[in-house]
């Protein structure tokens, strides 16, 4: 029988990392974030969630996030080099969000940045998963039943949040945050990195 070779044409990486000082970071920055929300004169609420998002803001520049910011920068450099990308990237913007009960975020992407990411400052497994979508399968191919889904047939890829988890992914990747059905506050820092001109 002729040997079959699989050529992985368009795989999409999602990088998962752990921040060692997650508990101390949570204790330090959650009160800071709550104070920012409280003093926000034009707060943006989605459903029952709050976000500090502003295209020109960089929450990672807070003094309380200095060490974490270094961790993010180093992590971005590592994944960028791992994919043999020749350009240099830098932070475009960053923000935090507080996902309270019944909050969610619809499907979206973060173009035109290169890398996007989210870090869970405070999260539990049941307070709102993040799902990534395989845009190659928009047509719902294959048009037949599949057994165990794998890299080639999976249309969705869902990750449960937990404190200390950092996800880095290409900015074009469509994703959504599911409904938080609990009384827990899911607090996350999100960011975009783009090419240096």
C-alpha cells in the first residue's frame, strides 16, 4: 500500500503560558481595576460587564503591572520568533475587562494587529469560556458525520479560563467569550501587538 503523507497546510497556533506570580498579581491589581472602573466618567458596559478598552490606552503600562508587562513582552517575542516572523512587534493597546454574571462578548477578531492575547487575572472554569472559530470551515465542511474531531475537522476550539493563564493568538482568529452564568467576576487583561514601522 502506498504511504500517505499529511501536509499541514494552514494550521493556526494558540499559545498557552502560565504566569508564576498570578496570585500576588491578582491581589495587587484587582483593587486598582475596580478603582479605575469606579472613577471612569464614561464607563462602557456590555451586558453586565465592564471594559476599560480604548484604542489608544495601554493598561500594561501601570506600575502594578511592570513585571507582568515584561512577561508578556518576552512571551510575544518567543512566539513571534517561533513562527520565524522577521518583523519586530510592539504593544498597540491593552485593557482590562470584568465579566460579571450574564456578560459575554460576541464573535470578533483583532485585526489589523499581528498578535492578540488575553490573560486571566481572576477566573474559574465555569465563568465564561473562550471559543475560537475555524474560518476554513465556514461552509460547515465536511458534509458528513465525523468521529472524534481533530485538527482537520474541528470547527470550534474552546478553552476554559483559569487564573494565571495567558493565551496568545494571531489577531485574525475569530473568537468569542461565552456567557458568564455564575456570580464570579472573570477579570482579564487583553492586548494587541503590531508591527513596528
